[in-house]
C-alpha cells in the first residue's frame, strides 16, 4: 500500500485503545465516597487564593499607632481651626462692640458738649445780668445831684457855683462865691445837716471886695441818688 491509501485507512478507522490492566505491584488506594459540601466549594471559589501574607503583631501595632497619630493630627487641626475661628469671631464681636461703644460715647460727648455750651451761655447771660444789676445798683443820676446842689445854693441868698465835680464814688467838689462870710457859713451848715450828704468839709475860703470865694469837698449818699 502506498502513503495515500494508508492515510485513508487512518481517517476512516478508529483505533481502539486496549483497556489498561491494574498493576499488581501498586497498592490500590480506596476511593472515598464522602461528598464535599457545595457551600465550602462555593466559598473557596468566591474567596479565591489569598496571596498577601498576614501581618505580624509588630506591623499591626505600627498600623494602629499610625492610625492613632492620623486621628490625633486631624483632631489637632480641627481644634486649631476651631480656636482660630473663635479668635476671629471674638475679634469681630469685640470690634463691633467697640464701635458701638464709640458711637454711644460720641453721642454722649455731643450731648455733654451741647449741655456745656448751654451752661456757658447761661452763665454768660447771668454774668451780664449780675453786672447790669451791679452797675444799676452802683449807678446814680448826675442830674439829681446837680439839681440837689443847686437847690441848696438857692436856699442861701447870693450864693452861686462856678464848678461842680462828681466822681464815681459820689465824692463831690464845689467851688463858688458868696456875698459875705455869713452866707457862706449858712451854706456850710445846710450842707452839713442835709440827709443826702455823708460828709462835707470846707476846702478853702477867701474874702475880697466883691464878697467871698469858697470850695467844699464831701461825699453824697448813693441810695438817695440811684437811678430809678
């Protein structure tokens, strides 16, 4: 037979494998008929093979410490942030309260300044009123004094004045002439006993052919010549 025919025979025929005979020299191991539970098989299939080795105690302690440190760091950061927020909030609240107190103080100062201005104005008015009253109390009427002195001269015959001087404290000076010394004495007496004159003195006197010249010095009583 040639090669082509041999290939056809191999393709068309199935070679039968002879059954294997048991080896009498090998010990036969009895097969166990115990069935493996389906759950264990499934769990083993689901869990798969664990290729990562289990950690030692030192590694577990190190991981635990690391986790503790991480948690402590996070807590420290949270505490610091909380403190910072508290400080910022306190500063904001304090600044707001300070601004409010400054505004309130400014209003109080304005009110006080207005009160001081009013008090100053009232004091100035009172001072002027007191000054006016004092001036009014100390003031006197020159017209009344001149009329009074002239009336005194008219009560003595022939007496006339050349000058009348009146000071602020109601001191006065009179100078004039009289027909004789007798009339001059009479004028001196009238001036000395008058209720409007506090004191009177004869300053000078001289006699000549026409009569006598004189001068008197004295002080009037203010209450009797005040302005109405």
